[in-house]
C-alpha cells in the first residue's frame, strides 16, 4: 500500500514536470549549473539502496550484485543538455577508478530506447544503464532524489548505502574521483582495524559527525 502511494506520488510529480519546473529545475525540467556535493557520514547512513531493472538491451541489472565495492549511480537522459555536457567526465572518471568503483546509469524520461542506445554509443559509455522511461527506478532513492534530480550522481558505499550525492552536473573529474576514493578508503581503514583486533569483526566508526555540503 505504501509503495503504491509512492508510485502515485512520483507519477503525479512527473506529470507536473511536463508542465513546468519545480525548485532548481526552473522551466527546463533538469538541474542547471554546477552540481552541489554532499557527503554523508558513515554513522548517518541509512539502509542499503535496492535498485534493480532492465538495461538498455534488456539485460537484468541489480546493484546488489556489486556489494562490497563502491557503486556510482548517475541519473541521465539523452534529452538532457547538462547530462550530455557531463558525460565525458563521467566516462573519464569511470575509466580512472576501474577496479575501485562500478558505475551504473539510470536513464529516465527517454521514451524511445533507441535514443538512449545512440547516446551510449556516441559517448562511448563503458558501463550499463537501467532503462526507466517512467522514472520509477528513482523510487529506490526516496528521500535522496526526486523526479527532478537530473542530472545527479549518487555514490554508494560497500554496503550499498548512500555515502555522497552530486545534485546537478559533476563539477569535475577530480571531484568525483576523490569522492570515490574517500568512500573506498573506508573499507581499507576498517580492514586495518580488524587486523589490529586479532581478526575481530566490525570496525570502529570514523569519528566524523554530521552531513557536510560543499560547492564544487
């Protein structure tokens, strides 16, 4: 019943977006300008994100398959100008952090999958994308993303929890790769602590408090 309500709310919001923008999107139905970066402290992270769907070629995608490593989720659309503008940087970051992070896209509001496939070919995107023309895939990020959060990038830690977000275009390759490395390093730190405790399970918290927001 709760999920049905969420779906109804999301679809209603999407209908409004076709008539005009809300919040930072203005009348463009996307977030313009350089993205705002927010990091979430380990102690403040909530449940793991459960994100599944069909890829652009019909293949099954489940983010849970990548538990144990950093996952970078990018929300995009072939119709979205800032999505096109940031794509080269996303590809560069994905290549640079290969082996450390798994990238996956969430393609929304593209009613013709052929347009999405053409986008992937043109920009030589090396990672898969979930095809969600109705934007229902964003329900997995309730409380973090809205139907208007495009472009946006969410970094999940090894447990699948939201560790950082970028609302709007990725400010730079360096910004994204540093966020990824910071989250990936948490696992290394925990491993070191476990070793010092003669193999005891469960690392201590990092000791940082609160949620921090920065620009660029």
